[in-house]
């Protein structure tokens, strides 16, 4: 695992315009193993009233994948500050953060062990989930002698994804 971060302040026009850029990266090692005992070929056709061999799940060989729940996170933020006059100030900011977990984040202590799970999805597609968050904001302020006016507006966008093995649902039926 590691964590790295950096920040830089860049004065563009002395006492009037400045840019601040911040970035970071986290790489967190996994500790959960996926131990799968294997699965024979399953013909689902008869149960659904279809001709034999119409709907078949292929056989899956036994496997063990170690440390499957690693996480990668990175983020960046940029802020542009403009002191237009002694009383009027604007701050424009954009932030992005991306998080990806390389597999499903759970253990199955009864079936597999304290730091294990048993999911057959991995030979075909690794499970996982993540999100990307973007935040944009504009803050404007004006100071009079007795009062101040502040306007803060923002726009946020988040995308999430998930890829999970649901083979356990077939075993429950």
C-alpha cells in the first residue's frame, strides 16, 4: 500500500490571481482471497421448459485468487482565485476523485474462512465496484463596511459501477 500527495500554489498576477492544484493517489493492498472449489457444467434448460442443452452454464475449474480486494483511489483539485477589487473576490474550483475496488468487498467466514470468499465469477469477469465524483463550484463574495454578500453555487456529478457474482442465487433455488 502507498499514499502520495502533492500541492502547488501558482501566483499568476501578484495579489490578484492565483491557481492552486492538489493531487493524490492511494493504492491499498488487498487481504481477501477468493477460493472457489469448482463447479460442474449445469444445464438449466429442463427447469425452464427448454430443449436440453439450450441454456448451459459451463464448468468452472477450481481456483484461488489472492488479495482480490485491493483499492485504487486518485483525486485532483484545482482552484482559481481572483481578487477582482479590494472588496470583490471569486473562487472557481473543480474536483475529481476516482475510486476502484478490484473485486467484491466482503468475506464469507462460514463457507470460506475469515479472510476468504467463494465466488465463481473470477474466471470470466472479476467482480468490483467504483465511483467517479466531480464537483464544480463558484464562490463570489463582496464586502461592504457593515455587511458581506456571499454567493456559492455548485454542480456535482457522480458515476457508480458495480460488477457482482450472483451465482449464489441459483444455489438457493
